[in-house]
C-alpha cells in the first residue's frame, strides 16, 4: 500500500494553522501566530524483523546504515511558547547493510525509506530560544532495490523526539540545529511480525514564527 496518509495531512494542517494565522501580527522575535519549521540533516537508522527463511536463515534480520533525514512541522501557537502542529517526517538509507543475528551477511543495492505523518507539539524555553519537540503518528517502510524489487510494509506506529536551539536572523525567522531520536514499530505486509527500529539524526532547521 502506497503512503496515502500524506493526502490527509493537508486538512489537518490547515485546521491547526488557522488559529495561528488569525493571531499573526507584527510581533518581532516572539513565538506567536503561524508556525512553520523545515528541518533536514544526517543520521543513522535501523530496522529489524524476525525471519524464518530457507535461504537467509532464522533469527533477527536487521537493515541499517547512515541516512538522510527530513522533518516538516506546520501549525500554530496555541499558548505562550507552545506550538501544535501537523508533522511530516522521513529518513532514507542508501545501500543498507544486512545483518542476521548480529553478523553482517551483505549489503543491499537500493534504498530503505521510512515516511510518516502525525501530530506534534513544540515547547520553547525563552529567552534561550531552545525547544523540545515530539510527534507521534503512522509510518510506512519501503524497500526499493535497483534490481527492480519493491516492497512496502503496512502502516504502523512511529514517534519522533527532538531538542534544539535556534537563533533569530530576522523578525520572524530563526535558524537552528537539533538532535532527533525516533522509534517505529510497523507490521510487515506478508507476516504477522513487526519491523522494529530506531533512528537518530542531527538536523539543521529554519523556522518561521
């Protein structure tokens, strides 16, 4: 199943953003009104599943490697220094390593992608302009090999947490850096087992607020 959740996020984001748009005004370097954070960076991701395969063997099959990471949060401030937002986030590992029971058995030629949508909050601590943020939602894994094979998981639980620091560069824009930690538990389409894994990343951000 393709990642149809992105078609639903627009309506949710619009509802979250309306209060912020109504409050948007000339306030400078203040967290109020409409909220938009664009983030991207690099990190590491891993996912594993129990297998019983006549070719691969039996045990814990793990895919892992360095990844590219992105996160988009859109919404509005609902209280002083507190934003409620819809969140889209994803990571992609190119040519992931393949391990069985902790022993590397090869490297896949292709991409492993996780894409998710959900709802989140961001809490700023002023005047330091640091923040903590968290989102929960639904995500999907996709394996796309260069030999033409594609495989998708079902939708499953995904969580993203982060801590960051921003510096004002204009009246409403801030640039910053953040550390992020994620977790997923997503059921495989072809078995009752779940893919379980974590990811972490360093992200650079641009926030309008």
